[in-house]
């Protein structure tokens, strides 16, 4: 009789009421709410981890770029103290005479031209200027390979070459698998190296008036400065004779855009992997002078040795 009464009570309870015999199950709506909450939490966690990784990679890249900047500055300082040899001056005089200058003009300009040529030989930025190996694969890694070679084997003008121990395992790699070591950023991509990034300032070449848009781009990658600053070649003589000579030649193939500020530029493309400039090996498009490729939107996240606080000039 007791069992019969319990069964009668269970089957006659009002609909929607919990059974006195046990807890009710989850409804479909409750399950969906819980799943939504879990998905949201997972999304937030992924975003947080991604942000932390991005910050860590940016910090690592800045540290690498600044370290390289210091190494290059040591060489630039040593080069500034370098005394030209007579044979180097005579080579420059020969070049200037063959371009049409008279003897007096050639001798006046020879020291500037000689130093430009020595600096170019000491800091090659593509395999057309210095071939490291016949196995080289032409790629975006070329200037990075040359930069590593410059720092470890190049002409230091009396400053000791760097050893591999100065770089961590994550800073070195071979992204194009050609057997040549490259310097990498925090995203595992090769750094770019520009010896004379003058087309970044004057994209249309010699004689172009520097517009505000050019100035904004130059400041993003080369550090703060006025139009007057960017309109001056720091290596030219006070009369600007080198700039006048280059402009008269009508070519930037051997040297760089005249009357334009420059300093060695080490660049990471940042998280998007896009440089916004022609590659240093793309001499057909004056990439060796950091010529913009029309993708200005790509340069905003670039990290260089001049736009990081501790490395700015």
C-alpha cells in the first residue's frame, strides 16, 4: 500500500515541478548559456595569450635591433676616425675626372667620394654587392645575411668583429634554406638592412622637394627630424659638392640620393610581416635605397633602430 501511494503521488505532481524523488536535469537553454560562457572565456584567454606573445615578440625584436644598432654605431665611429690612404683618394680622383670634372674640382671632391666608396664596400646589403656563396637563394633574407656577415666578418676599421655568442639561438636562422645565417626578429622573420635609406625621404629622387607626407614616413622609420635635417647629407662637404655632382650624373646606382639625410637602417617588418619598402636586393626599383613600394599602411608597425625609444637618434 505504501508503494502504491508513492507511485500515485509521483505521477500526479503538477507539470514543471521538481520531483521529490530527485533533482531535475538541465534545460537546453541552460546548457547553451553555459556553452556560450565557456566559449567567451576561451576567446578572451586566447586573446590575452596572443597579446602577451605579441608584446614579448615586440620586446625581443626591439632588444635585437638595438643591440645591432650599437654594433653598427661602433663601426661608424671607427670609420669616422679612419684616415684615407693615398691610393683611395687617387681612385676617387680618377672616377671624378672621368665624369668630366677638371683636376681641381676632382681633388676637392675626392675625399668625400673615397669615403662613400669605402663605406659601401664595408657594408654591402645585397649579394650583387658582395656574394657570400654560390648557393644563395635571392630572397627577402639577403640583406639580413649580409648584415650578419658584416658584423661577424666584415671590415671593422679597428673595432673587433662580433662573435656568435652575442646572438641567441632565436636571433639566428636560415629562412630561405640556402645555408647562410640570417638575423631574425621576434616573429622569426629576417631583418632588413639598408645602408643609405635616402629614397625613403625623397621617393621621386634627386631634387625632389620633401613634402609633409614624405616627412611623416621618414620620421616613422628614421626618427624625428625637420625637413631641413632630412635635406642634408651628413657626409657631404659644406658646399654640397657631392650632391651637385651626383645630381649632374643623373644616377643613384652607385651612391645614393643626393643632399638627403641617411643613417644605416635595420628594420623588422613587425607582426604583419610587410615592410612597405622594396627589398634591399631589388635594385631595379631602388630597393637598396629603401624606396617605398606604395604600401604605406604596412610601415606603421615596423620596428627600426631609429624609432625605438632607447635606440633613437
